[in-house]
């Protein structure tokens, strides 16, 4: 193959590519033309169905504008009144907060006083109970011991004398249940 044949083949290939590209572009152009025509028809359909809604909406907007113009002074007055009311509530809330803080401080102070008074009273009652228990139980134990000794002496003296070899004398154990106070 010589150089001219290769060159001729490349030119033919380029021409064929341009021809195919032209056909593709023509097909795209025709498709876009059909699509544009269809889009125009769709837009026309939408316009015919939307225009009555737009006219109704325009009337509604005009009515709303008239209502807004009529109500705007009243709304401004209401907003001003609400702002003043809010300021008043804030001031009153601050006063209430200060009062509550004072009351809580006094309540804490009184609770502390009551706690110390109750603690002191309970300590005094505990000390008094311990003193009374000690004061009463010691003489009662001593008295119980003396009475047990007297009872043992009375029992040993009132028991009949038995011969020394006949039986061994068993000591009697007394219950201490009655001695507890």
C-alpha cells in the first residue's frame, strides 16, 4: 500500500464519519422539532387550565390585601398591647422570684433551727433515759440479789435435816427472768 491509498482511505473514512454525524444531527433536529411542538401543545393545555385558577387567585390576593390593609392597625395595636403585657409580666415575675428567694431563705433558716432543737431534745431524752435506766437498774439488781440471798437462807433453814450420807444436797438454780428490769 502506498501513501496515496492510505490517504484516500483516511479521507473516505472522515467523509463517512461526517455523513453519519450529519444524519445523527438531522435525526436529533427532527426529534427536537417534534418535542418542541409537543411541549408547546402541553404548555397551551396547561395555560388553558391554569389561567382560570390564576384569575381566581388574583381576586383572592386582592381580597387578602384589602383585609390586611383593614386589619393592620388592629394587629399593630394588639402587638403593642402584648409587648406591654409581656414587660409587665416580666417585672412581676422578677418581684415574685425575689419574694420566693426570701421565703426560701427564711424557711431554710427555720429548718436549721428546728433541726438543732429536735437534735438537742433527742440528745437530752437519750441522756435522761440512760440516767434513769442506770439509776433504777442498779438498786433493783442489788435488791434482787439481797432477796435471792434471803430466800436461799430461808429455804436452807426451813428444809428438814436429812442424814448427811443419805443424799447429796443438790444446789437449786433460780431463774433470773424476774430480776430483769
